[in-house]
C-alpha cells in the first residue's frame, strides 16, 4: 500500500490537465506538524516549464478535482503540501489490519537468489567476527522472501582449508587419533573441547615450527584427496564441529536451508579448472595455477617508487590462484567451484555473499574469474555485501580483557546473563529462553540499526535498555499490546481518527511500508529499524494519552482495540524480518 504513488499520480494528472508533463515525486513530510507528504518537484520543473515554483504549485493544486482522500496546498516558495484526510487514513488503517502483509506488496517478478551468510570454519570456534554475517544475512533473506523472492540460504562452512590439516596434525601428536592412524584402541570420542584446544595450539605452532606447518599442509592435501585415514579423521572432526556451529546459529535465530561446506564443491573443482584451461584463461606461475583478472589499465606500474625503491602498482589486482604449487586447493578454488555447483540449477538470478570488509579483494577477483570463464552466466548478479567491525567501547575491535578474540558462544552467554539481570531488576523471573530472546534481540537490533558497512560499538548495556531505540523496547511494546488485548473481550471495530495520535500511528505504518522497499533496494536494514522504532514510539504516545480498556464509548474502544491489533501486526512483521523473537510476555 503506497499512498506516495497515489499522490504522485494525482499530481501528474493535474499537470496533464494543464497540458504539461513532468517528473512529480512525493516524499514523507519533513515538517509533520504541517503536512503528511510533500512534493518538492515544482522547483526542478519550474525551469523546464518556465513558471515560478510557487505559481506552478498553485496551478497544480487548483487543477486537482475535489476528492475525499487528500487536502493539497501550495506553500512558499513552491512546495505542495499534502494532508491525508482523517476518514481516508482510517479506511487505510482498516485495510491494513485485514492485509496479510500489513501493506507490503510482493514484487511482480520474483527473483531466484542464493544467499551465503554463514562462513563458520570447521574445527575453529566461532568468534565475534562471525557474528554479523548470520545476523545481516538472515534478515536480508527474510526481507527478500517477504517481497516474494525465492531464496535458498547456504551456510558455506569453511571446511577445506589448512585448519583441517593443522587440527589433525595436533590431535595426532596428542595421541587422540591412534584409532585412525595406528589402528589401535577404540574409535575416539572427539569432543569440542579437544578441538577448541587443538586448533589454537596448532595455529601458534605453525608460525614457529616450519616442519609442523609443512606436515599440516601435507595433511590438508591428503584430506583434499580424500585419502584414508586422514579423510576419515577429518569427517569425524567435521561432524563434531558442525553440531556446535548449528547450535550457535540457532541461538542467533539464523536458519540455513543448506548446510554445505567448501568441501561439497570438491566434485566441481576439476570441472571448473577444465573450463579455465579450455578457454585459455589459466596459466602456471611459480608452480601454481593462476587466472589473471586485472583489467586494462589496472596493475599498471607507477613511475613513482615506494620506500624500498621499487615501483608500486597504481591499481593492484592480483591474480586468482586456482591451485597452489603443491596442488592444494585454496579459498578461491572452492568459491569458484561453489559458483559452478550453484549454477547446476538453471535460472539463479543472484548470489549474495555477506562477509566482513577485509574480504573485498577476494570476492572482486573470484567474481571476475567466474564471469571470464562463464561459470557465472552473464545475466547473473554476484553481490558481495561487506560489513564493518564490531568494536569495544575503546573503539578498537572487540576483544576479551586479556586481549583475545571473543568466542561467539561466550558472547551469547554474556547476552543471556545481562538480559537475565535486566529482567530480574524489572521484577521478572526470566527463563533461559526468555533471556536468550531478549539478549540476542537486543544485540541484533543494535547491530542492524547501523549501516551495514559501518563499524559499530558493542555496548550491551545500551542495547539492552528498555527505553529508546532498542530491541527490548520493541519487544516490550508488543508484550504490552498482548497484555492489553488479553484483558478484554472487545473484538475491535472500524478504525476512526479521534486524535493526532492515531494519525501518527497509521502514518508511521506507511513509513514502515516504504522502509522495507528502501532496505531491499539498498541491501540494508537500518531504515527498517528506525521505522519500526518510530511506530513503537507513536504507539507509546497513543497508549499514554488514552485509557484503552476503560473507554466508555464503545465505538471508540473498538477503534482503539483495532489500532492495538494493527500496531502489533506491523511490529511483529518487522521484527520477524529482523529475525528478532517476540516473547509473548515480558
Ligand atoms: N569461512 C570464511 C571465513 O571465515 C567465510 C566464508 C564466506 N563465504 C564465502 N563463500 N567465501 O572467512
């Protein structure tokens, strides 16, 4: 439901009546005390149409036939102000209440999209750096789905890299894998704790023990060749790790249709490499197989010298590595093979990836390689959404007190604990589930309220506040409406505008409806967060100014109840897109 479009067409018709044509656009008013919508188009049109802006605005307004929907006025120096008539706004409110999508309309053309927003690495514990992909990705998935796109989400686990060889080399030395390697003892129970200990240890050793590093690289290669017993041990480790990863994602309310990993693209690696070879796109360089992706004009040696006296590159675009000199696959290899695998099914319009901003070059380069080889069809859009870093209050990347990276499981525990404290201080006895919903909701809303690309400060106390622009405030608003509705048998009736407060609510829903589209166009969510918050605060004003349950005038009471129901539906839908749970009570 889009009043803006309707107003635009009324203005355009009027212009037509005047024998003129122009681009009329309408936006929400930035002076809500004066009007609901405004058009600034007369300024731009005035030059073309050779009329002063105010004169043009007045003529357009004068040519609009009397109607039951809007009041128009021309204002100095050339605005057209629009106020929606109370009765029309109330009618729209009734329609919204009956509308399954609370005014959001599915797009005429549905896109087929694959979204890649997991990225957890097997054998390595998830940490703070893995937090934003599932948060942002899940919401974008839901936003696209709301508009009718056909989205498949894939966790795309990191399970084909050096960390596997490192972990196995370490566990082997610790004697944990004797069953596999020495054919001794019983099949071991590999625990998460073992993995959490083995990988960091091995990772440290890698930088100081070249022999260990070499061994790990060799093991990685053996795993990639599916050699026994390396591959068997690997499969076991993967299983343990994936169970934990699934649990973490579930707690974050991120859901994946596919839980595939880099390893699942393995059957497509040789096919992909053949394509590059056949098209003459791959060549050897220092033993490795590479694809040049720099374009004309890129990779130019500058005539300036760097501090070491070497000429530096003006626009360096390094090649994509398909195979390392030892024959091992790298990050780009599996990403390219995955694109080939994903295109097994025809008609994928877009593949969207959500990762941190340090991976820009990797994505740009392997996207180019896929396009050069035709592995991604020409028409297919490859989109990389990059997000900023989560910082601590000191403005530096969020770390533990001792300066280590914070594990995702620890963050979730902190959120539960803090939310629990908060709820207790409000006189509630929260279950773990409720604390999880509030804690995770708070963090998600804090995250999504920022522009995706921007760094933000992880300030959990601020995120958890029950007042202001926070997740808990929105959850609380819904819980409050639930409690009002639970206390009455009044069914609700036709909406009527009795005061400014109801107007503000319906207009806030109109803004919310536009925010979905703006976010869709922009692959962002911050505007949706703001619009949701504005609706909740419009409701709070209404709630504070009206005695809903004790209202004596039955028609009024019915209208109030309908307003409550409408706001609840609009908030629940928006929080659903943000993948924030809405507890029944709080
Ligand atoms: N596993 C990667 C990491 O931890 C993220 C994967 C993102 N997706 C992709 N298709 N490359 O950095």
